[in-house]
């Protein structure tokens, strides 16, 4: 058995693991990959460019050694809204008291503090809610002045230097990309990352700006973490290459009871459009310090799989936790077990979106139906830019999807896509050559044995993106 066959995942839903101090050696990285991680995330909110350069080098070395394409997600920080500093480093706010947010850089006290973002002052109105320190404290604006906000403390507590500010009620006139983000973006693109995680998206224009900068050099994975993004969901999805349900900030700015509904809505909408969707944040949070998850966390991962997410993500669990390998391993086991359950397949069948009224979508839908009817071992999708594999994945077939491409960049991007096992192979130029290549690789990659059949989808003319128009059923010899 070849090394590649050993690396074939026995599940469809993918795993993204964040790298950090706990996982930045070749040995740990290798364990995470062989344990189940399909994509590695670099969090540009932490670490230096030198740190990320070293991690990218380790990932590409592991890719070369394993013979499998590995996706890299560069998650840029976005604007971080924060209060200033306090005279003693910390204060306590009492519920019901008055508290002022102003532009003065003088260290604050229990009556006032600097708010370094005049955009918030200009956008707020009477009654606007301000959430501090991940929502632990809540203020309500009582008066709006030219250079400050007067507020009432609705929920008090301890507040220290530079804690974050969330403004859930208002669309802020702040771009999604800061000067730091643009430098990080230039660095990430220059070093060949596969996806850009775009933070603080409020409107479709934020995505359009990022796409103009990336110019096709990476897929834009839009992080949905603002209520305003949900108000503009259809327009944002139309421009995004992938999306992430970023439940951290989303859980701060939305009431807790709304977050599960938002998650299901986003997953459903992304699946309708056929773009990859990732569920992230606090999936196995207790495993930062514990070797096993809580039962509720295991159920949370399972819920994302039942919802139809393309991938689930680990953050601090693998970046800074004490048990990074164990977190990946148990996530792999949870996904694999859910996908063996008959109830999972029944939900997948019931939630399949209708085909789009274009020929490529019709071919993808037909490939699933034909594969089901003939009991095919796999669907082999020849895909130059990834769109054919994405369309087949949208159908959530029972059999595996073998995505064949001559483009290593495409193969890496497909690492996040549900059910797709991507392989880089030279271009084909005739249908006979295409079918022969498909059956040979289905066998060598461990997806089919002699006598079984595979369904082959491709585009004529060959090797042109977006031309999926052919379907064949071929026996494996």
C-alpha cells in the first residue's frame, strides 16, 4: 500500500487546525496532519512574519514528504476596536453609573476612558449598545457629543487596559482591511497561501476590496462575525469563495440564543451557492487544558457535520493548547462516526439544494444520481480551477469525490471542500485519455478495485475552467 493510500481520509468533512506556539515544530505539525488536519490556519493576530514564514516552510515540506496537497489559511486580524489605558491598569464599573468614552489619550479612571475610534462616536446614537471585553460589560449611550459619548453602565464589572469594544447595533464606517492587514496580505500572498480569512466584514464592498487586492492569487474566505454581515448575507456570499461561521465575535454581538440559528442559516445559504463553509470557534475549547472534550463539545462538532459544513476548525486548541494532537484526533473520530450513521445520510439527502439552472450544475447533479444508481466506487471530477469539484461536492454524493487537476494551487484549495480528495495529474486532451486516467488513479489512490465502476465528469474542450459538460461511466481494470 502506498503512502498516499494510507493518507486517504475516511470522512468527508474536513478539519482546519490553527498553528501557534504549541504546534510549530515539524514533529507536531506532522502528527496533526497524519492525525486528521487537512488545512492549517495562520492567525495573523499573533506572531511575526518570521514566525509565519517558518510555519509555511514546514507545511510545504510536509506536503512534499506526504505527497498530499495541504491548504494554508492566512487569517488577517481586521480592525480591533479597543478602549485606552487606565491609571492603575484596571477599574471596576458599577451597574447604573455614568461612564464617558472620549478621544483624550490621558489614562482613564472609573469615570472615563479613551475610545480611540472617532468613527464609533460619530456613528452611535442614543440607545446604542457598546459591549466591552467580549461582552462581559455592557454600556448604553445616553448622549452623543462631538468628541465623546456619555453612557450608562447596564452590566458592570472589572475592565482593564486595551479591552475590546463591540458595537452590534451599528454599521461602522470602518474598512475591513487595516494598514497592518494590507502588509500581512502582501506577505501571505507572496508566500503562496491558499485562502485569506477576511475579518470584520459588514458589507459586500469589503469582500470586493479584498478580491481586487488578491486578484485570484488566493480564495477569499469571508468570516461572518458581524450582525451587519447577516443583513447583507446574499450579497456577501455572491462575492466570497468560501465563508466561515466565526462564532467568537458573532457570539458577542448576537444574543446567545441567536447564534445556532445564524450558524444554520449561513451553512444553508453557502451550500445553496455551492461555496465551502467552515464552522469555527470554541468547538473543543476545554481541550486547551484537558485531554478529552466535554460531551457538549462533541455534540457541537457533530451538529456542524449534520448541518452540512465543509469543514470544522480548531483555534486555541491546537495553537496554544496542551493537547493539540488529541484535539485533532478526537475531532476526526467524531466526524467519522457521525458520517457512518444512517441518520446523517438521511439528513444529507433531505437537505440537498436543487440544481442551479446551468449545464455544469446539471452534469454535477447527474453524476451523483448516476453514481447512486450504478453503485459507483467514486466520482472522478476533472477540475482545472476547482469549479467542477465544487459543484459535485454541492450534491453531497454517497461515494467519494476524486478531484483531478493539473494545477497544484487548485488541489490545495480543494483541501477545504467537503468530500474531495484532490490529486495533481498532468492534463489530458481526449475523452479516452481522460477516462483511462480517471480509472487508473481511482484504483491507485485506493478508491476503486478492478470490476468496480467510476463516474467521470469533465469539460470539453479540455483544460479550460468552467466547461463541465461531459459525463461517463467507466469500469476499473
